[in-house]
């Protein structure tokens, strides 16, 4: 038999056999690829949830200050609008609306919410286990530049969601104006003065009891440098001067 004819027959048989197999397996392959991509996006979204959402929506999405998100019936479009633009209490998180999150970060967060997997949260929440509070570094003397930097950080991390400034903001935490030097009552009746050490501990120590009715752990744990902590302290102090 002519060699070219034989090669042609073999190639034809390969096409006849493997194309149907590929066609049969392709939908399953696409589903597996989509599931893998969704899981990867959900893993990234879980990090974002712990960083920005867990305080108000709970460690298992059960809802605290904000509504439950575990098993939410809201569509992805509805979630994107709410997260991006905010609401009465919810801050706006999209960069375009003054928040810190890029569009793809919001999409990853939504992917996690709509494909809720508590197993993704467990190791992240474990990293937030109580640890000794770092010794407060001597804060630089408050200057307008340092306080201005602290104001920017205060806005960046949406602190006004929980703290009032000049009548605006939430009431979960104490108001910022007049905080420095004021007397704070803790659970059990203990009273402390809100000085620099108190403010630093409130920001950095997840076990800190910052006020009556506010047990340790209510403050979100922000990964801040000593310089950033000093700037926040300077800003908060400037509101009481």
C-alpha cells in the first residue's frame, strides 16, 4: 500500500476517534476549569472579606451590624452596587466612589460571598488570634503634616463607619472629637483616661476592651506600621485640641 495513503488512513482514524472523545470530554473540562477559577477567585475574596467585612457581617457571614451574607439571595449585580456605592451605614468601597477597592477586588469578594466556603476563612481568622500588643513607640510630636497623614489613613480605612466626627459617622465606637483626655468606662466599671497608650492599644491589640459594651475584638485589625499608628494618634489627638 502506498505510504501516503497509509498515513492518510491513520490520520483519518485518529480524527474519527479523537474528535468525538474531545467533544464528549470538553464540557466536563470547561466545568472543571470554571470551578478552579471560581475557587481561586473565592480564595482571594476570602482575604478581602476578613480584611474589610468581618467586623460588620460576622466571622461566618451570620450578620452583626450589617446583614447576613452567608447564603444571601442578593444577585451579583446587586452586591456589586451595594459594595461599590455603599448605603446608609455601609461605606462606599469602590475607588470610583472614594473607597479603597479596585473593581477586580470587589468581584473577587462577590465571588467568595456567592460561593461561601467557611473553610477558606478559618486559617485567615486564626491569624487574627490575640497576640501581645506591641509596646507603643513614642509618637512624634503632633504636627499639621502628621495629623493630615493620619486623616488620610482614617479616611482610607473607613473609620468613620464606626466613629463620629462632627456629627457624622457611626456610633459603634466612641466619637473622635474630644476623645483624647476623656474618661472611658470599661466593662465592670473600671475607668481609664483615653491617652496615647489607650488609643494605640485600641488600634493594635485585638483583645483590648475599649469601652463599656464594646468587648475586645470589636476593632478590625489593620496591618499598620509604627509610622502609620503615630499618624493616626496625631490626627485623633488633634481633634481634641
